[in-house]
C-alpha cells in the first residue's frame, strides 16, 4: 500500500483501475434472469476492458459500451440458435399434425408409431409363418397371442359374427375383444383351439384363413416399411428446412444484428480515435461506414 492507502504494485493498480466501473455498466448488468449469468457478464466486461485498456472516464465509458454491444450481439446469436433448436424439436409433432389431414397417410398417424410399425409387422409375419410348427405346450406372450388371433380374425368376412365370442380356457376379460395381450396364460395349443372356434363360427376353412393372414402380414410388412421410409424422408426434409429460422424471425434477427453491429463499430472507432489522440497520434474526425451500401453508392462519414 502507498501512503494514500492505494495499491503499490502494478498488479494491484491494474485491479483497482476497474473498481469505478462498478458504478458504471456493472451497476446496470444486462443479464436476463434465469437465462444469463451475472458471473458471465462480469468476465465478459472485465475481459473487454482488459483488451481495450481504456484510460480516463470517457474511454472507459466507450469500452464499457463495446462490452455491452458485443454482449447483446451474443444474445442475438443465442436467440437464433435456440429458435432453430425449438423448431427442430417440434418437427415430429408438426408432422403428426400434418399427417392427420394427409390423404396419402396409411396406418399409424404419429411418426414415432410409423417408424415402429415395420418391426411390429415383421414380428406378426414371423409368428404366422412359424406358428404351425409350434408344439401345443409352447408358451406365448399375450402380445404374440393377440397378434395371431387378430391376424386370423381379421380375415373373417363378417367380424360381427365373433362379437361376444368366449374362447375355450381363456378368462372372459382376456377374450378376443378384451385384454388379450394382458393375459399370461397363453400357449400355442390354446391359441389353436381359439382359432378353430373362430373359423367354425365364421363358417370358413381355418387353413384358408391362416394362409390369407400370412399373405396379408407379408404385404403389411412391405407397406409399413415403405410408409416408414416416406415418413423418415419427410422428417429429414423438415429438419433441413428448419436449419434457419422462419423468414419473419430471420428478418427481425438480421435487422437487429446489423443495428448492433453498426453501433459496435462506431463505438470502437470513437474509442480508437480517443486513444490515438491521447497517444499523440493523428485522430481522424470521421470514419467511413461502408456496411450495407447499395451498389454504386458512396460512403458517408459518421
């Protein structure tokens, strides 16, 4: 410490030099609560002041203004980035809404369900192909039993004949129109008995129903695959289209960014002129701003 109570070392003087700024821009920190951090602004301001090395009140005010303008420019970039990110996050739901009114949409509406459909269709196809080889005591999950039963029941000409049908050995609540997939007591033999009953009530040949079910499952797997590929292409196109904000937001961001950039460059020019004059150099009375001039236009002094 010197006799006046101030710091004696050069390092201490450098730290103390910025203390007055707490009554300037730091006292009006441009920090958005919950989004920006006071500590980040403090580091940004200190780094800017250190880089520009202002001396005296006016130079410090200009340097602080440079910090403020560059901070706001960073906020513009963040706004643009987050706008794009939010738009990207909404792609799946927006496509779902579009598919609700799309005449060419087949099967599930939600894109996530569409992408899952080929796997479910292939599973049903494999079940029907291999079902005839299953021993009667082979355990089946409720989901697999439900898939086989409805693949065959769906081939019946008049499904109304099956309403109220009680399946042998199956709880009433787990019947064909109940919570079939929730019951864990299914076996291949029990499913066969149920299929035979379905064919008998419908007055149709079971093997013919099974063959029709296998062919439909094959075609459904192909169709589901094509639909999933179509939806995947739609999602990809929508994501590419949303790499930039919408036109209205982009225009707003561009105009604001250009406004801040002009103020930033003007402030830096003014600070540079002051520092040059202080150091005894020739300081121009005006700087030319050529940004955004129309073709063939002449620059004007600022």
